[in-house]
């Protein structure tokens, strides 16, 4: 192991672990178990059985598709077909309830149309009775996908066709020559498996890497900095960062890797890219990350580059604000790990939940996406979520704002309104009409698929609004209104003005959302309202968390005897429009934040 040079630079240390480091590592693994980070052996075995079944179904699918095309029995019997995994399952860092990202690879004579026409029926036919609980094909996605629940396990099934006559069971995807003649959509599908396989090959000790990555993923999720769509690193990016530190300390324990991780990455000289190996050329005329050639690549603030050809930046969504937040969290974590390794704290402290709502900010912007039907809201909220990071970048241009911090998920709510006046209030963030018995808007596989794919910009063939379930009062006289609210914490610069006007930025953001081709003024509304920390709704707080309390400052007098106000009232957020059609378009209110 010592003879190999890992990564793009020599290691920083080849030291073997000490007794205290081994003990700290054992303690880390025990804490991960207490945090329910591992699933049972029975659940892991169930995953293996499901994947074995999917392999059999894939082989049969390729045979059936080959027969339909009138190919000879020799070709039919040797055409093959193979499933690969990628993401957290392939990296070995999955836990209870994790899905399995799965890739079906087929030979050149089997088409994507065959996959979506025939594979779902074969799944239902060949799986054990009752094993397929939900099945949702999404053929028009940027990366076409079938989402299903198989024996209680969520499966994301994507497809790729290679330009070869056979796909044997022992095929690997490492050879770049396999990419020749492959369509762009198939190349995107292959990329996930190729990247995760390369990451595993490029770390000195896979077991050490996996424990360290489990800890980093848990920490990032608890600290609310794990969301690619909203401007934070996603799973693959965090994996590559951990892998890079493993390369620098090839013989270290997971606990040591964790401590080094926070120190090194909080001080990394961004925008110098994180690379696991030199960027490679390849046989295709495709774009490979290169800031010397592509001007857009020069604007990546924290570039983390995938190791598999064609190399891409996995963190192009990161903004100035989210970069600052990530670095702050790493600095905090580094201090905590120092305390832990010094035996003054336990590993539990590292995984303390974020304080975004409880003690994060005094001022927030609430981005409220509203629809008059559930189906319309699934897509509309996904579209709005995909644009929130652009609002964050726009807010960063305001001189008095030092940071705009997006929370990593939206909050779905259902409201029951009896009048247009009630609906106007809901559009502007009023929670007086919350439905007490409302079921989550996104509690089924199809709903989740629609929202996630739109949010990630991966759903192309969205039905026109006329095809969407139309609003109804269900004969009760009450209209169900569906909202999803995204919160952005605002940090005011120390020398910021007393009144902060962000109307230009918010109006530009709303116009951008409304320019979506599937936007329907009769169904969709977008508003951005200012929210003080003490006005945050109860449902954003977890068990045991305390909601901020309004502190009423005493009024002081100036030397001239007039009253000096310690705060400035926010500009009115109510909407007053002349007609229902206007109300359904976009609220004219734009927040003015008191500093």
C-alpha cells in the first residue's frame, strides 16, 4: 500500500494509527450505531435478494426484446444484460430506509422504448406476489427513470444502452471505449456508476473511507448543508471530499480522517479544485471540466471534480453564501473533533442538530409557492425549489446583506379557505387556515418523483396545465390550497442600512419562476414575504426546540426629545388586486427588511 501514490499529490503522512486513535475510531463507530446509521443484517440481505431478482428480470427483459426483433436464438441467448448500482448503496454507506440507485445496461439492439414498454410488466410478472408495491415510469425525465417500491425498498431504476452486441454478466464499465457510440442520455445514466466505482478504486482503505463518509454525511445532514439543488454539496461531492483526505492519510483510521477532513477542507484554497486523479481526455466529443477553455467553469466557487471521464463539477450550484456557511460549519466541526479526540467531548456532539430556526437569524425571507390543486403543486413547488439558489445569488448582490442562507427543504402545508380573501392571505404566508387533518402532499412515489425531478431540472415532458387535476371545493364550500414554503435566513452586514429593500431581487425571482413554460396563472402563485424569527410557524421546530421570543426594546429619546425607534416596521405584505386573475398571477408585495 505504501508504494502507491494516491491522488494528485503525495500523502501528507504514512503514519500508522496509535492506540488512542484506534480507541477513538471504535468510539466513533459505536456512536454511528447509536445514531441508527446502519441497517440490520436482515435488511441488507433483503437488498441482496431484491438486486438478484432485478438481475434475473433484466436478463429476461433483454431476451424478450431480442425475440421481438426477430433475432436468432444464438443472439437471444447471449445478448445478456446487467444491473449496476451507484450512489450510497454502491459506496457502502446506506442506512435504514435508503433507496438503491440501480442502472440497467443492455446491448445495442434493445431500445429505451422497449425498456419503458416491457420492463414494468416483467417486474410485476416475475417479482414475488405483492412485492411490487408502487411502480412509476418517468420516461421523459432528463435521465429517464422507473421508480418503484420492491419488498419495501425504494428503487430508482435508470437505463443505458451500449453500442455492443452483448452485455455479459462480468462486464465492468471502467473502459472508456465502451462510451463510443453511446447516446447522450445513455452517457448520463452510465456516469453515476462510473463515478462511484472510480471513487472506491481511488481510496487506500475502503473500510476507513466508508466509516468516515458515514460520519460526514450524518454531520452534513444534521447541520443542514446537504442539498445539491439548494446550493450545498450532494452525496457524491461529500464522498469525493472524504476520499481526497483518505488519499492524503493512507493508513489513518476513520476518526483521524474525520479530524483531518474538517481542518483541511475548511482551509482549502478555493477555487482550487478537489481532484482524486488528473483529469483525463477521452474518445468522445463531450465537454470536460476545464476553466481554461470554458468561462462558466471559472465561476465555480468550490469545484469538486468527478474522477470518471468525462469529468464534471459536482458543486456548480454553490454560491458565495452557501460556501461561507459550509466553511463555517467545517470550522465548528473541526473544533468539536479536537475536543473529542482530546477526550473532552463525545462523538455525539459532532452530530448536534442545526439551529437554523431556533437561533440562526433574526430575519427570514419566506418563499411561498402556492397552487389550487395537489398535482399542480407537486410540479410548481419543484420548479420554485430549483430557482431558490438563484434568488440567494441575487440577494448576495445587495450591499447590506452579508449572507443569504437557504434551508435545505421546503415545508408542505394544506389550507382550507372559504373565500378569495382567505386565499389572498394564504398566498402571503398566513397560516390561519391550515387544514388540521391534512395528509402530506408528497406521501406517494409518483408525487415524490414529480417534485424531485422538476426540482433537479430533470423532467421535460410535464403535462400541460389543462391535463392537471383541477381545483375543487369537494362540495364543502372550502377550497383546498396547497403551499410549499422555502426559508432563507438573512444576515445583515454590520454597517447595513436601517431599511433594506430587496424588491428588485424578489420581483426578478418571481418573474423567473413565472416564465416557466408550464406556469398557469389560474393554478400557480409565487410570493416572497419577510418573516421575523418570532413569527416563524410552529411546524419548523422539532421536538424540544424553543421558538424565538420577541424582545420588546425600550423606546429611547434623542437629544431633541423625539422618540428613537429601535426597529423599523416592515413594509406591508398584503396583496390587494382588482380581480381573481390578478391574484392568481404573482403577489405585488416585495419585502422590505428592517435592519
